[in-house]
C-alpha cells in the first residue's frame, strides 16, 4: 500500500514515528510486536482500511534505520 502519510509525535525529547494509511470509519491503531516495525502492517492495511481509518506507530527501539521513517526523527 503506497498511500500513506508519515509523521511523528513529539513528547518532550522523544519522537515516535506514525504512519497514517487513511481509510473510512472508526480509527484502528496498529502496534507491532518485538523486533518488528510499522512496515509489517502493509499487507493487512488494505483489508482494514475499507471499514476503518488505519494508523500504525513505531516503537522507539524498532525504527527502520536509513528509511524515510527514521529520517524524520
């Protein structure tokens, strides 16, 4: 899925990556498991976005270094 908006949430000195996939309906927030990152959800999003607005967060320890996500930090 290529239609998404990357941004971040700033809390003090901590920045958390956010990927908003859009969609229709009530929001669903996706959190990945240990050792993974928010890119894990790309295959799931098309099914969820039909009925929900889908947003994924990236835990600080799992940012994809060198990707567009880590560059916005």
